[in-house]
């Protein structure tokens, strides 16, 4: 996950510094049903951990969502228009 090894991620989860990726995805799907997960990564941005998720929507648009890894709050989202 974007420069973080599995042991470090387990440590961060074990100490409560981040939520599990499974939790973030489940919460995301509650708010944004449908679509296919294309990519998931854990990054450190501006002094906090962020899960970066990319989904291909049922409408064919790729959307990127960034969630605060500690709280699960949506931090940022954007979409890429398909250009055919």
C-alpha cells in the first residue's frame, strides 16, 4: 500500500491509528453503492494517513475518493471524465 509494508499497516491498525481497509470500503459502499474497486492505497498526506480508493462507476466514470484513515471521514473526491 503505497510505501507502507504489511507489518507497519498491522501496527497502525493495532494501535488504533487507522481503520482497516475493509471498514473504509464497507462504509464507502453504504454511501456510494455499486461500482467496481480498481485501486486502494494507504498514503501519508499532510501529517495524516489517507486511504485512496479508485472506483469505476456503473456509469463508466472513474472516481477517486480519499478517506481519513483514522476516522473514516471523506477527505476529498474527484472524478475522471471518460474521453472516447
